[in-house]
């Protein structure tokens, strides 16, 4: 029976995992026997400090852990995120499209993408079927002051200060959920005869026993890599980016607008993310070191900042982060499971890092093994699910690149080469030539990216699916429904313009600024 879970490493991965498990398995009364959760953190290891964007799933995670949304908004420099805007990806001419968090109108009942394609509209797909892009363009919030915690007018996730988020999670886990927090350095791993981890021996001579060990040690991979030597599967041949220059950029004025979407602006050999928080903006240039020098990449970053009237002209120097894009061959090995960066890491194009932590922690919590035979089954299924997630992530990220018409650098030309495309993505693209992505395409209930997400990127990038109306028995009837839904979208935009507060105004109200 799993009586003690030892999480090695703090950061967002460690504390989120601790919170999700503790919220389910630590009883409120000390008289009841639950699962002991120990989080061991090295005092010398700094958190990566990236991963400032979440999916809407984070609302449920925080609610499950028991954290008030107001407390979260006030303590972690949080702003609302309603999706992502992609600028200059298709042609490099500042054209843009949205991948919003709200699905198209009538989603699940009618495939609006097919009707949008048939009409050959000059507006982007997202503009016609969803009001969220227009709301973001106007700098409006996804909810009103009177809207209850975690409820919304428009679906949303968050932008946040990663360091302050870790502190909030740590305090909550220790004070409210009974997590045993310990500081120390792992000197060596003590194995059992079975090959499982029996205990960890610390440099101060103490030992920590456990039944399940969660590796949240980031790039170090202390258990999954250093101890078990689980192979790393590189994705550098598919996703070229391996370096990021990151900075915390100051606003020009205290009342500068706060964008409620992540802005991703394509560059010659990478792209720049722009995440607006109430007190600053997190900006970074992620790029391929094989295609551009650090100096040129930094110049592109500085050019971006200097061109923005809402940013102060004097900014700190960026911090450099290097990484190998890819993931472990296996994520749960013996009684050790890797969560977060220790399991894998790729560029943050669709903010998949935090949602993978959430999904991993949720699975561990829901399927906590009761004994060794059960652990083998749980581990096998966990590995299957997480591996499938990684295939999805890699395919979806690559989709943004392979559809680009840019030919202004070798970087974009290389991304279009067939040998850089995963076979699974090649198959999907071949299908989408004549088949509009839809909910019936997969029976996978655990998919990360819905057909709606695929549609937003696919058609935002200018992909054309050939529509044969004669194949559809009810095309005429559905066409009338599509007209109504597209008209309703215009009405929703007008209503939201009149009712939703500015993003900064709502955040100032919640924060008491």
C-alpha cells in the first residue's frame, strides 16, 4: 500500500503535484490515516521561473486544491488569459489570428469550419465563429466584478508570476493540506532488492523512506535520469528551438493596458512571447541556436520592445535559458514517476508545460497504487497516456510552423521540409485536405487538443480544405443554422463590448489597487 509519497524538487511541478495528491488523500482530521506526502527541496536550486501561462484547466485544479481565486489573483500578480494571438506566422507581414479558449458556436452539434470554408470569407475563422478575439482586441476581461470565483462570461486561464505562484502553493500545501516540507540535498539513492527506490540518503546523514517517489527536479532529472538512466527522446529534428532569452519588462505607465491573451510574434528564427501581468510583462525570444546567433536574437528582442509604446525604454538585460527539446522514453519507471521538466520540455508555444503537470498529478492522485502489482499496471497506463500527450503536443506545435508561407530565412524553409514532420502529422495533413477536423475524428477521451483547437490554428494559418457539399445530406439545413450562429456571434461581440470591463480595471478592483 502507498503510505508515503516523496516528491523530490519543489517548483511548480513539485508543489502542484503535492497539492493535488494531498487534497484527495490527506484527511482533514489527524485521527484519520491518510497518505503521508513529503516534499524534499534543495535549498540551492533556483526555480526555472518560466511557465507563466495556463490553460482553463488551472481553474479546476486550484478549486480542487482549495485555493480561493481572489487570493490567487492578489498574491501571484495574476491576469486573465483568453487564448493566444499569433502574429506574423503565416506570411511575416504582421497578419494575425487567434486561438481562443472558447469553441466555435454550436460546437459538437455543427461543424462551422466547413461552412466558413464554403463561404470563402475574407475574415479569419476565429473572427467569424467566436467573439473572444474581438474581446481581446478591445482589452476586455472574460468576466465581470459580480461573477463568482472561477465562473466566467468567456472561458479563461491565467497569466501569472511563476515564483509567487510557487510560494502560494507551498504555503497552502504545508499549512492547509499537511504536506511535510523538508530542505536537504540528496546524497545517494538507496535501492531495494526489486530495483525500486527504498529511500533517499541526504548529505546530512538523514534518510527519507517512501513507497512512491515523484521526480520534480527539472532538467537535473535526479531520479529518472541520474539514477534510473531512462533514455531521453530528442525532438530537435522536428522542433528546432533550443534557446530562450527571457526578461521581465516594465510598463511605460501604471495604467498601460493588460492584454488578456498571450501574444506570439514570429521572428526570423523563432518567436517572441509576450505575457501581460498587472505589474510587468514577461517577454521572451525562443529560437533555434542552429539558425541565429544569441546577439542577433537579442537584437530582435530589443527591437520588439522598443517598438511597443506601452513598454519603458530602459529594460533589464535578458536571461538566457538553453534546453533540449524532447521527453523521456518512459515517465513512470519502477516506483519513480517524473513530472514536469524532468519528464520533458519543449518550447512554450501553446503553454503545454503546466497542463501536463496538472494531468500527471491528477492521474497519480486518482490512481495511487495500493501495492506492487497495481503499481505496474498504473505505471503502464500512465506511460501510455503521457506518451500520447507528447505526440499530440509535438504534432500541434509543429502544425504552426509547417503551414507557414514564410521564406525569409532558412529557419522557416527547414520547418517545411517533409523529413522534419512526424509521420502522425503527415497523416493528419493528408486527411485535412478533404476532411474538416471534427469531434468524431478520435475516440480518445483524454486528448489535449480538441478539434476546435486544431481548426483555429489550421485555418488561422490559411490551410484550405476542399469542401464537397454533395457529400452532406443535410447541407442546406445546416447552412441555415451556420448563418444563424455566425450572426449570433456578431450579436455576442456587441453585447460583450457593452458589458465587459477593461482587463486592467477588473484586475485593479480585485487587487484593491
